[in-house]
C-alpha cells in the first residue's frame, strides 16, 4: 500500500488539543433523513473552525459519479465549488475543543484512507472517534427515535439497546474505519439513528438532534441543538398535515405504531427488547439499506415530499 500520509497535509498552525474527540460524518453512504449531514451542519453553524488536516480529494473522489458544481454566467464559468474533505477543530457550547471530519466518503482507496485516519488519531492523541449515520427503518415518526450504537469495546455502548443480531450489510468507509481502529487498539464507536422509511429521503432534523444528543453524552461535549430543535418543530407540523391529508399514509403510520407498541410492551414485560417479533430482522434491515442505496420509489414517500 502507498504511504497513507501522501493523502493528506497537516496545517502548519494546527492546534494541539488535549485528548480530543474526533466526530466523523462522511456523505455518500446511507444517511436516511439527511440526519448525519444536518448534525454536522449544526455543529458548524455560527462557530469558528481551525484547519487541522486537508485531504487530497483528487486521489479519493470520483468526479464522474459525484460531479462538483460550476457556476455559469452568460458567457463564462464564474465559480467552482470543489469537494472538500477536511478535519477542523471546533468548540462545543462550553468552549471545549474537539475535531470534526466532514465531507464526501472516498470513492476509492478506503484502506489507505483509513490508515491515514489512524495516523492522524495517533498524531493528535484522539481519545475517541465517533461516526454518525441515519438508517431507514419500518418505525413510526410518532414514537421515540431509536439509535443503534456500535463500538470497538462493549463498555463504550453500555446501556444502549442491542437492536439487531448478526447481519451482513453493504460496506462503508466509516464502518471500515471503526473496524480498523479497533484492530489497532483505538476507541471508536458509531451511532446510526433510526429514521422512518417513509421519511428517509426528506430532511428529518429530529434524527439529527438525536445523533447529537447521543454524541454529546458519549464524548462529554455540550453540542448545539437549538437550530435542530426549531427545525424539528416545523417538520413535525408539516408531517402531521401530510398524514392528515392522506388516508393511505395514515393507515401505514397506524400499522407501524401498532407494531412498535407491541414490541415495546413485550420488552417492558421482561422481553429482550430491541427489534424482534413483528419488526424487521437484521436481514430485513440489510435489505432496507440496499433498497435505500438503489433509491426508493417516490411513491413510498410522504405526499408533497420533494427531498
């Protein structure tokens, strides 16, 4: 393998933080409800960032599969918005610094990219890496939002419900990152928030807020969620209106509520908890992810949703 260090450059004035957390959000795999993207944008909104690491996207991104936009004005190209994959230092609402990697998931060289991240983790003394994502689930929006937590050590996810057993799912750079960091002895974990499948292609700020709530607890950070809370309130009203105006959608939501409540009641009576019984198995989850990647049928979405 070529030297991973040739994939990135470290800023000359990169800050040296004390045992920072690295939050990773990569766009390109499953992000139902745009949950991870919205979470990353909320972390950056109104906050100053300091460059730490810049990745050479020319080596990692396939421009033909994700063509970056150029602005055309009358008779000339006026501007270009290249893809950016950087690690920046940012602070939480209590001014505690941490690191954020936000940008496109590499289209190639995953092993080399992951090896580069491991070098960066060692160089900056990162104590914990946290990845964020959203997955489509057959659950109703009217019930508490679930999260699947996974980690390189069991005690990192202690207290979280194990929603699934064994399953083979399509790979991602973030999943490989967690796996390789675990092999190298680093602490890494991830949160996959459960987004109702009928909202998977819309923006669902409720899910993004849930991701940041869990991340903040695990990382010991006070992360900004005010803008997401306001957006979630508006979204709840819009969803309620759409459900009210469609008998078919209302029936689907009611059926999902019954399934959810049946499983929740069983868990409360001493069951094992998690998604069992009538709700999706691990194999069905994998199939749901694959369907999402292949683009869902627009007829499966809520009426009026153009997300």
